[in-house]
C-alpha cells in the first residue's frame, strides 16, 4: 500500500520515527473522543524525540487526512483538509496552553476545533482545546488529562461549533520590538514600531540595548533574553521583532528560549511588501525575495506552529513553500527569475522606445512615506494611490506631463526606500529600480516633517549607489512644508515644496523644464513657401512673437530640443539663431 505523505520539516529524522508516524494514517478515531489515544501517544513520543511540533488533521469520519512535522503554513494545508476537520498538535515545551497563534490558526482555517497537548519525556502532560461558536467567540477548554477524557469537549463542539469566519475576527498580534545600538549601527525602534503597525501588529513594548557588538548567540545579551521572557508574560506578546537581520543560529536560540514567534526586520519588510503587491510583476518580485530570504533559514525551523497560524511574517506568495524541500524552492526561484527576465526585457523595450522618441524621463525616489506619490499626483494631475503610511505603493506608476507644446516628460514613481532594506528585495526589484538608473533626472523627495530627514537622506543615497545610479542630475526636494512651519528658501541645492498644497511645485517644474530643454527659445526664419513647416511650428511650438519680411516670417519660439532639430533639418543653417526676442 502506498505511503501517505508526511509534510513539513522531516530533515534529519530517523526512519524508525517516520515509520512510527506513518502508522497514524491507519488509525481511526472514535466519534465520541477528539482523537484516538494511540495517535496521542505516538505524536507525544515522536515530538519529544525530535523536539518539533507534530500536527494532525482528522476529518469528521475520524480519518487522519494530514500529518505534518514542525512548521507548516496555513495555505499549504487549507486545500487538503475537509471543512469541519479538527486539528491536534503537540507543544514540545511541555506547556499545552493554546497560544495566540494557535487561536489565530483556528480562526483562519475552515476547521471545527483546535487542540494542543503539552509533552515532556515522551508523555502527555495536559490537553487544551478551543472552538468558535456561532457568535464568533473563541471558546477554550482545559486542562484535560488526555484525549481519553474529551467526550464532553466533543459534545460541545458538535453542538455549538461553527466553521464560518469573519475577517474582522482575526487576532491582532501583540509584538515586542527589540533593537541593539552598536558603534557601527543605531537601532531605530520608532521606525520598527511603525513597520509593525503597518503589518497590522500592535507594538506593546520596545526594548533597547547598547552593546559593543551584536551578540552572536541571541542578538541581545543573555540578561535581556531573560527580561524578554518576563515581558512576554507581562504583555501577553505573541511575537518578538528584532531590528536587524537574525542569523539562523540566533533565530533558533531565541525560539528555544522564548517559545514565541521570532521575526526580524527583513522578514517584517518582506511581509509588508507581500501584502501590498498587486500587479503580476510586483507579486513575482516579492515571491522571489521571500523565497531567497527563506532558503537559508529552512534548517532553523522546527519547533513552532507559527507558520500555521499566519499573521506577521507569514503573508504573501512565499507562505505556501515552507514545507517544501530546498530543491523545490531552488526550482521555484529559478522559475521566478526566468519570468522576471521577461519583465526586464519588456521594460527595457519600453525604455528604448522612450529614448528613441526623445522622451525626458524623471524618476521620483526617496525614503518611504516621504510623499513621492502625492507629489506625482499634484504635478501630473493623476490619482496614484497615496496614503500616510510606509510602503503605500509598490508597483511603479508612470505618468506623462505636457508643458506647453514641447516634448512631453514622463514621470515615474518608484518604491520607497528604508534603512536596512533586505538585500533580497533589492535584487528582486532590480528591473523596477532600473527605471531610476535610466532616468534623465532623479527627484529625491525628502520628508521635511521627519526628525530623521538627514539620516534618511543618507540611506537613499546609499541605496542609489548600491543599484548603480549614475544620473548626472539629482534634485533634492524637501516635501511637507505645510506642516514644517518656517523653512529655508529654495535654492539650487534644495527646493522646498508641499505636495499637498502645491507650494513650491512651480519652482520645481521650472528647474526640471530647464534641465529637459523642453523650453528652449530660438528665432526661426521660415520662407513663405514652407507652408507645412509653418503649420508644424504652430502645432508644436509656443510662439512668443512673429515678424514678417518680404520673403519669410521670423518666429520667436519656445519648444524642445527635438522639435528645434526637426525644424532645423528643413532649413539652411543660418535660418536659426538663439537670440532672445
């Protein structure tokens, strides 16, 4: 008989333990108890041996239809389990209490009940369960000695439980933000808190430490780890978020010590990007970044059900790939790279078309939430989504602006930058960021309302340098003068504007127009027999004045370099001069 698949992190497990788990598929549970005692004993034993969670899904007929070891994402199991099934999983930490993530799993999946058993030294310590009633309340029971005594719990489930879910019912994670300041880097917990809230989490506490260097074992010192364990209980925290990328060892050690979900800044940013990607290109780029970030971490997973529950750090295209092996992920990464190569080729053709048509490209770049999209909307009278939040827009927006009758300009809004931006994200978004590299002018939008404006400015220049920007012109534009109060006058170095009210935008457009050459002034003598050329001048130039002689008309015109070049090609060289009227 063909063996059924055991999902999840089975790396390094003895064949005898896998064979033991395989027996579970042949054991049928009685309808009067949550599951069979033999199943409970097997998963308790194996979980103790490997120090990983074991997850079992049992359908209404008492048949085990899904079995997983360690982390497994909700997306990967939701299409393999029957509606109304029940979940049983182990807590190797010996504490069987349902966590907030367990409750969130119950809410997110179409299951009827969730139960956890605390295990230690191969034995069951306690049993806790929960279901959702018709009033959309999570009802918890326990402790129960073992599944043998779950008849009353099953009666409750069969009488009161529902599998219908309301989106607003999903638990908001309580998150503790942790940062370390060293001689080489400074923690920015205010920004980390904002990122957490952007990811729909609630930052309940911030913990900061000054050190000579980041601890290789725990990121923070051992004393701070102890303090964190107390803070978790005090603030009922579900997640700890660290301000710097964590190594595999740091993540594993912290997970073992704290027994809550551990995420770092990179994971958090990728999570936000995943929730904001709407276009096909954006989703491809984010999925590639997520998988590239996930790949080296696979060996560090294993003792938490956090990936099953969803929430911060689990959203987006990458979440269903956690239970797959490295080779499958590598194949997927290669596939995504091929697809993004096609995106890159398509965008390259668009850039080449713009160049061949002599289109002047202006790219808006800057720190996230500096107001780039709002400025684009004001300049081009468009309606690109703009909101006072981090990473409000991911997909590049392209808008055309016609100034007079000269050659049109193209403005492109790019993804916002942030400090400690994950390397995987920069690599994945290269085809998008190349729009900045190829721009004729970059408008570097600065957040004038931020107390960290100068630090943010340096971050943007570091990233521009990292992606290879060689633009001859970068215009620094300080935005949000409407809430800045008094500010310096605009200069060649910096232009002060309000993208909301339009203050200073005309000044900015004058500078861009001068750089584009779209308002070059010249005098053109056109013979009367050049009727088509005269019509062309009227259609494509702003005529400042006209003078008539016996054989030709002298036009003082204002237009782009390209139009002047077309006019000059149809006239003798001495017919054009650049004397002002």
